[in-house]
């Protein structure tokens, strides 16, 4: 007896696999603050409130995934001051605000100021693609200074995964 071995014709199919590379990116507009000349041991902020310079900053998620925005300060350059929790001799403070009771810009009234340090803090926890986070800054200059020329107080905003 002969047993037949069957030959089966094969069928094929394809899988269309797609992938998008993750892009974590942000921009900050306008990205520059000019506080001007400030007396020792005083503050100035970027709100539209009385005494502010009306220069709210806007971070935008221009990546392709939801992002967390982080923020940190630094010691100044040119005229060197140390970033500290409170103003002191050649020590300044820098703070940020995202919440308050203002209508158009929340920080224009009843702002909640958060101290910047040289380590990242959360500016916004979950910013959708094309989403924005408005924020204001407040600087407190030293109680006394050994330098009376322009100081540059850099603020870094970072995009990261939530």
C-alpha cells in the first residue's frame, strides 16, 4: 500500500508595521526677561500686576507625546550672585508661578510663588502635544552686593516624559 504525501500550496499575507520616533521637545516664548534696574533687597516679577514687567513666559510642547515640563534656576553670570532660598549678601532668589487668582494670567493676582533651585522642579506635570504652560518669574536681588553691573539669571525649562 502506498500512502500519499499531500503537498499543500502556501498562502502568504503581509503585516504593515508602522512606527514613529518619539520626539520630546519644547519651546519657550518669548524666552527673555528684562527686569531692569532694581534696588537692593527688593523684588520684581513678570506679571501684569502693578510693578511687574508684564512678560509672562509660555512653554509649548512641540514634541509628539505628552510631556512633563521641569524648571530650574542657576547662579548668575557677569555679576556673580548665588541662587538661594532668600536674599542675602551676594545671594538672590528666583521664583516661578503657574497658579493664582488672575483671570487672563493666573499669576497676575494672588500668585503662588515657588522657589527655583539648581535642581529641576516640576513646572507642569502633563502637557499634551501642542499644549502650553504659562508661567511668571519673580526675582529678589541681594540685600547687599559687591557688584553693580548687569547680572544674568538663567532659567532652564526642560521637557521630559511624565
